[in-house]
C-alpha cells in the first residue's frame, strides 16, 4: 500500500509510473496494473467499480487530480498546482481528461476556500 508519509514528489511519481502510455491519465488497464503493483488484488467487477470511483468526470480515464482526490482526499492538489508547487509534465495527448480536471499541462480552475496541503 501507499506510505502515508509519502512526499508530493512521490505522489506524482507513482502516477507518472502508472501512466505507461504517457497520456496524462490512467486508462482501465493501467489502473489494473497499478493496483496489482501496490499489492491490491481485485476481481474484475471490483476493479471496474473502483475505477469508476476514481474517474470523477466519468471520462474513461483517471487524471492526476482525480487520483489525488481519491487516494489523498485532504491534499488540495488544484491549490498546489495553481501556486506552482505541483507542476509535473504529465501527458497532454488528447483523450479522457475532463474539463473539470484538466491534465497537468493545462492550468486547472482554482478551488476557492480550500487551502490545506494535507
């Protein structure tokens, strides 16, 4: 499982390593491999349900922001990105990112009122 004391750089690296296609989001198969590498074994139906939970925008892909929202719910990644603290060069290819949670190559909308870094 993921160490609760993982650094922000570690969080980004986990996602980048899981994004084997370099698209800026995790598709279902990348997500399955990611779970297996973390030692999480799910049936196909459980994995699909979990994938849908992560995929907040229902786009068929999990963006870095969606990944952070689910695994690290107290990390305000959009706030950090807006201030330049998070700035990984994830993907940028067209695909499953939603307008609500764009890929890291596009600046996300700020979330007002939430300023906690975790």
